[in-house]
C-alpha cells in the first residue's frame, strides 16, 4: 500500500510504500509507523534535522519542516535502516485507525491514567 504525507504548510512531502514493519507510540499519544528506509522517499522539499543523544545512548535524528516546524520522521540506531514516520503527517485521515500499534516503548513510565494498548508488546526502553 502506498501512503503520501507532508508537513502542515505543504513545503515538505514524502511517499512510502508497503506496510509498516512495526508501529510505536511515544509521549502520551505520539503514534508512529516504522518503514524500511528503502520504501521511504522525499518527494518535495528538504527537511531540517536535529540530532540528540537518546536515553539509550544512541543518536536520534528528527527531520522537520523548516517553515512550519512539523516533525515528519525520525531515524535512530535503535531502528537501524528504518524511518519512524509520524502517523499524523500522513494525508490519509484513516491511517491512525488502520495501523494499530504493535509496540509501546517506555511502558513502565506510562502516565497512570493511560491504558496499555491491547495486544501491543510492552517494552521498557527503545
């Protein structure tokens, strides 16, 4: 299945092919899909990047629109050879309901009033 997406202002666009290799959530409700890098292609614009050292000690790089600030995807050594795509940047409004999370990261530090996703693997770290 092909998906297209982009930032809020439309200056940066991408397409991705196939089904995601996995899904993750981060923060309270940040939902992401993990696609192999060879299935991801920037189709318009060049996102800016910001890299930092994650709690795992590995570098995580966020790619975002330099105009509107929308984070589009991330790359990290924890998911080598993959793009972690922010589901909210996909054009398809049904993507969030169609792609059920398979993994929850940092599950022990979940906010107490948030329930675990049924059937999702619960991981302590990335």
